[in-house]
C-alpha cells in the first residue's frame, strides 16, 4: 500500500460526505475506533474548508491527503485559504450550533495543527494513533 493517498474534491457541502467515504475506504481493516475518529476528523476539516475558506466559493476545491506510518495516520485537508486562522474556539452556549469542530478534532487526534502554504491556502492536519485502537 502506498504511504500517501490523495483526492481533490469540489468545494461543495455535499462533497464532505464523499471525503468521509474516501477516508473510510482507505482505512478498511483498521481498528473501528481509528476509522470512526478518522471519518469524524476529515468530516470536520473538510466542512471547515467549505464553510470558512475560499474553497467554498465558486469553482473552489479542497484536497484530502491521508498518510500512513506504522504508528499513526495523518489526515491533511488543504484548502484555498481564508481570512481567519483555524483555531479551537470557546463555545458560546450549550445549545450553539457551531464552534465544536476543532475541539472534537483535538479530542480525537494525538496532535493537530495548521500550516500556511507558500502558493496560497493552508493545510489543516491531524495525526491519529494506530496503536491500541
């Protein structure tokens, strides 16, 4: 199996589900908890790309890259950039509709972060431990 797989998606909300299916298919045979966490992570990162960056604009796109090592799976969502830096936000009230995505990502991942891309856009990544799934 190659160490990295990638797929580009149109920046449309319904493509977030396609990104989740892509990751689930790549992780077939892994521990169920790892698959569930990876699907949640890519769903949140892809949804953020579509909602909060230029990826959700007309003809926008986002790229999902899944990397495999013996110890972890690294999920990257590369978007077309936006005005705000992705960060964990304080939830305003228990009934708020949004603001929990990166909080859930940080709960599932052993590490995560954001890096700007020299050609524009940014990459939000998360590493999920394979051991002990």
